[in-house]
């Protein structure tokens, strides 16, 4: 089939890892398997316009964020195109206009790479599907995730919901280093509509990019132990997802978050992405949990923001706690109420 011009739009969510990916090999292959909750409200909406062109020797594209030209996104997209050229033969046949927008505030410290790269990968897969004709849904999803991985590792976990595994794990059938797959086993109803309230502690530019952070895991003194631990934690988490043991869930997830940051603090050079208010919030969560017995826990990304995780049925009291006790530690009292989600969709 041939396509002269057209457009396609996808919206794709962010995700938050429970067992973290930190450290990678060549070609964005993770050093250890990870698992994440797909989110609902934090998402990127991308429209890809395509126009067949004459010169097929170069990539050609323009990028717009919120309707304004965004030339500083171009190098990252150029790199992405180079990496995926081998897998999408039509890339140099078209001029692209990429229009993108995020539902979360720009430079809020919420990384848009997972939602942004997955949305773009999905748009390109929709083109591929139109060009080849029919395509099986599983193939479509796997390849979209495969391409997204080459844009940003964690982006490969944003295609589907509600729990996604990326990285080969001996006990998880179908798991792969090459793409994310929907967690294939039964999950206890305690995790249904699990809540994630994202507290925006620091909106400043990150001091150390995740690319640099991943690379510091090479020759890291604790790397091998950490990779083993991630395998074990994922194994333990599998049992927890089945039994619905929320205390055990919190213990694994909080330990994973602190271990991620411990790896940063013990690499050479070392760095700290948490801020004083990150620790204030963590301590408040711990004392509130001790006092009330409610199942509130936290996780962290590669930044200072705190993801407050809790089951839906405890939502009222925990939100009250957030509003009364935690907002004092966040910039302009800003937080994002999010929850576990179902994955990307074509608009
Ligand atoms: O996808 P990247 O290369 O930006 O790596 C992000 C890694 C963490 O967010 C810190 C952890 C994870 O598994 O998402």
C-alpha cells in the first residue's frame, strides 16, 4: 500500500515503576526486570502529520509543543529515528509534523519521556499498520513497546495497562528485555484503582539525567547485588500481587525507591536527587502510617517528587492527610491526583 499524507493521534500515559529499572546494556537492554503501574491522568497527546517527500536520504520533521515550535526536542527525536530506522523502513519517505501536548504542567519535574516516546512510537506504528494492511493486536503492541524502548527505556511500559513487566524474569511467562508486556497473572482486588498522588516537590531542572545515571551503574560497586535484588523483589512482589498483602507491598515498593536513590548516592561521581522536603514527606508518611494503620506508602522516580500510593478504599482519609499535612512541603501546594490506568489509546 502507499500513503501520500495523513495524520494519526495517540494519547499515552506515564507509568511509575514499583521495581525499578536502573542500569542498562547496549541498545537499551535493561540490566534487570522492572514492573510498573500504568497511570491514567499524566499523559501525552501526540498528533503525527505525514507527507510523502522526494528526497529519501534524510529524516525530516518539525516538532511543536503546545502549538509552539520546540526545536530543542529535535536532537532526541533524531536519535530516536536513527535507532528505529532499521525497524520502520518508511521513515525517510515522509516529512513529519509532530504536535504534542502533556496533561501535566511543563517542567513540573514529571518526566514526559515515557508518555511522549510511547505516544510517538504508537503514531508510527499506526502508519506502519496502514502501510502493511492488517496487523495482529499483540504484534502491534509489542512492536510499539519495542520502538518506545529505543526512545526511552521506561517508555516501553506505557503502551498497556494496568501492570507492565519489562525485562526477562524466569518466573514471568512472555517477559522480554526487548519490550514491555502486560503482567500475565491474576492481581488481587486490593490493587484495583490503586491511587497515586504525585506531590510536586521540586520543579527545577534535574541535575543529573537518567542517561548519565544509568551509565554510572557500569563499574558501580553494588551493581551486581542490586540487579540480583531486583529479580528477587519482583519475585516477592508476584506473591504479593496475588495475596493482596498491602503491608508487604509497601515494604517492597519503598525499599525499591530508596535503593534507586542509594545507587545514585553510591555511584562515582555520586549525586542526590531528593530534596529536604522529599525526606520531610517520607517521614510524615511513616508516622501517619504508624498512627493510623492505613496503607499509605511512597515511591520515587529519578527526582525529588514523591508518589504517594494507597488503595482506593482508604482514599478519603489519606487525601485528607495529604491536604492537611503534606501540601506544606510541595511547591505552590501542587499535586496531581492519579491512579493506575489501562494504557494508551488512539484518538
Ligand atoms: O526511561 P529512563 O531511561 O528515563 O529511565 C528511568 C528510570 C526510572 O524512572 C528511575 C525507574 C523506572 O523503572 O522507571
